[in-house]
């Protein structure tokens, strides 16, 4: 019996072909020290919307980029997921905005917020802890890691570019007798977060003021890991989306 076109399953309509000439939706993590141009770089991406956890919006104030600022004490996880769900559906206010890139600036600050949230709004019958006089416990770190993976996974599955920034953590590798530079996140997730992204860039800068030179590394630089599955080159002067992918 021959299957007619009308009897084809719905997933047939979703079959496509990789286009070598096109620019795929990019999932990138950009990390570096304060002042190395991370927020500045995210502002060069196509039509960004910024989830601002680090009060980095002053850098972008002349670009009229839409953003929402989060703060400690909010139930941040629910809020971020709600924002992403609304973006995905194109519901108000996003139905009136042209958005092509989701930015979380930064994961470092978001992680700090999530650890506070885990202590103030515990799940699974755990007792409330006050961050000012109590240290996080293993369950808090596990909760933060699960929620970060959930947020990143949700955003990666959406039809947007997805860019996250993070600070830098320099750790000594006792086995090798050297240092390793990683994204600065609470707990062991800093050892795993790079696997969540196709592109991991390290940003550095030299000079100050108008003479500052920003450099983006797409491969390992000194102690700092970086990678590019798209094979983009490092940028030695004022990195931007257009220079990397255009």
C-alpha cells in the first residue's frame, strides 16, 4: 500500500538540510575579567534582549537595547523561565519587539542570585537559611546547578541566538603545577558549563579609556580555555558579531 502525501506524519514537514552558506543560531559563552568588554560585545549581536543580573546596562545605554534587570531576593528562576516562555510564544510585550538574540549578562551574578534563592525559598522540605549568617550546603549547590542547566537548556532550544557572559576564576592545577582559567561560577558547574555551549570565548583587554584594545580568543590563550565549533578566528581588535560571523 502506497502512503499518500496527506497521510505523511507531521514530523516530515520538519526535515531540513544544513546550509553551509548560512549562519546558524549560535550558543556562546563569553568570559573574562571586569572591564574586558563582555557586555559591550553582546550588544553587537543581532537585535538582543538582555536579562541583566549584573547591572551591566550602563555599557549599552546608548544602543536602545531592551532589557530586564533582576535582583537578589527575587524568585529569579521562575522569573527567568517565565521570560523565556513569553519570548518563545511571542506574547506581549515581545510581540512588538524584534528580538533575535537572548543575552544573560552575567551567569556569574545569576549563580549568586540562585544560591540566595535556594536558601530563602528552599524546596523538598528543606529549612530556610539566612545568607547573611549561614553558608550554602551541598543541596543548595545541587539546586543551583540543576536550575542553571534548565535555564540554559530552555534557551538553547529556542530559535534565537543565545549568549551568556561570566567572570573569570583562576585555579591552580596541583597535578600539572600550573593554573587553569574557567568561567567564575559557584560550585562545580564551572567545570561543566563549557560543555553547554558550542562557542566559548575568552575576552581580554589592554589600555584604558578610548585607547582600550579588546581581544577575543576563540582558542586557548595562556591559562584560559576557549573553543569554536564554527571555527571562527580570534579577534585582536574590537570584536563584534559581524566580525566573527559576517
